[in-house]
């Protein structure tokens, strides 16, 4: 439990106790002049404060240095992870940066508690995934491609070609950990070889040279890109394919200050529980104040530097600066903005724990609200809003 949560709960208990005392005190007493229905007993006049004071304590810890974290390493590569264990705010989404050497494979495995969404940063790999219908798809991936493996579907990832391959993984459960994946060598090394012999109809001795524990990411022979092994098989078409060539699509949003490529359930149907994509911001550009009504947001900073504000209600606002290798977590419904504070373009991998993408931006809300309401709300003249944008800004240029 965070300090903030504990204080809120203690505060709630205190209020509850006060309410109990108040009701006891009034037991049996006749109604008095001050015991009115809500709102009638408080004059909004001189005693009412014009604004509620800000809270400057209790910053929200929404930044995590995933690339600076301790990796899980085996013979063929490594994974660094951000889970709710080390990054407590991230209850809805966990993430991993995984790096595979040429010739390495992340072995056959599955996840009991989360689906897997991925964006390939660099290099080439081949994924193999089996669905509950017994159909296996083998597909190749390169930079800018996205995959999605539904929860529990068996999968593996193997580098093809002579370059290393690395990618960002995101999981729709903050408690997911790479230390809790169900790997096939972990299983086969724990079970009696006689059972394997019975299943596969081969002598138990066949398994004598199998690994004695989880290989996780295993180093093997390099697979040339032009070799038969690098061919795709069982290439499914939408809605069942698990590949989406995200960066070969037109941007979902395109502005002078930047762009967003997004894969939602509408574009990539198998990705039913997550949406995700890439946001690029030019120097000085600002992804405006907005929130997501239906999802938590997870961000991995791939390139550039940005300043993120997070509005947590109740007078709480936190600001943090992010660079390559950092992760941000925006809880569902929390207001936020992202500004490129560097001199180069900023590139951010975004994921959401809902296949449907939803957002509300402050510029669109102001643009579509009646001026008399805005004048009242902000205590200024209606004319103040005359020159405000008439449509959603989305990304404001520098
Ligand atoms: Mn996996
Ligand atoms: Mn957002």
C-alpha cells in the first residue's frame, strides 16, 4: 500500500468515526435548524473558499527506469522488466525490454495471467504461436512490426539473420513477471521422463540430454534470412493473424508537431484486450492535456526526452522527465500531457489495457462547451474563449 493510499483510507476511517459520533449525538433529538438536506445548511457566501488549495506533498511515483533494472539473463539474451512489484503504480500493465542474440530463441512458453503485446525496435525475428484450435502460425517480424499473443496461447521468438533482435513487450496485468512464465524446459526438466516417454512414444533415454532447468533464452545456430528455416508458414489472415505491420500503415493522427500510429481491435482484431502504438513528437511539441476513460496507459521512451505531467485530482500534480529506457505509467482516467523537451524527435511506445482506444482531450472539451458555462467555470468573460481552437488540438507544435 502506498503512503497516499494509506492516508486516504485513514482519512476515510476518521470521517466515518466522526459521522458515527454525530449521529449518536442526535439520537432521539428533535430536528434542529441546522440539520437540513444537503446544501441547504451552508451559505456559499463569504465563508466559502474560492479555490481549494493545492497539495504539494505526496508526489505520484509514475516513472521507472526499466533499462537500468536488473536483467534476467541466460545464454542467448536478456529481459528487463517493469512490474507492479518494483513499480507499484503499474497495477494494470507490466512491460519488458527483451534482447535476443543472433541465433538465440526465447523458448516455447505461455503466460497464465496476461496477454502479450510487442513492438520490434530493431533486428528480425520469427514467432511461432499455437492457438487452442491447434493451429500454429509462424511469422517473421522486423522493426516497426507489432505482435499480439492472447493470454495462455503458446509462443516462442527466435532471432533470424545476423543482427540481434530486441523489442518492447507489454502485458495487460501489472503482476506479470518474466520470472513467472511457463517455459517448456522448466516443465520437461521437472517431470518424470517416463511420462514424456509415454506421451511421445520414444524411450525415456531420449530425454537424458534435455536441459536440467529452464533455458529461457537459449543460444543456438544463426538462421540466415534467406534459408528455408526463415520461411513463414500457416500465414493466417485477419482476424486471426498475430502480426500487424504498424509502421507501414498511415499514421492514425498526423500533425505538424508529431504523429501517432495506433493499433486497436479495429485494425488488429486479435489484439482484443490491448491497444498500442508509437507516438512521435518533434522538438518542443506537446501532446495536449487528455485522459483515457477506459484504460491505463504504459509508455516506454525509445528516443528523445520528454516531460510528462500527471494530474491525480484532489490538488495533486506530478511532473517527471523521461529519456531512453524509462517507463511511465498513467492510471486510467488520470489527466496527463507529454512535451518533447529535447532537441531531437521523441519516440514513445504506448500501450493500453483495452483493445478499444478512448481519449478525451481538454481542447476539444473547451471547444465544444457553451461559452456561458466556460465563463462561469473560470470566472472570466466569455470573450476570453473566442480565440481558442474550434477543434481538438491533439498535438500542439512548438
Ligand atoms: Mn511471452
Ligand atoms: Mn495518453
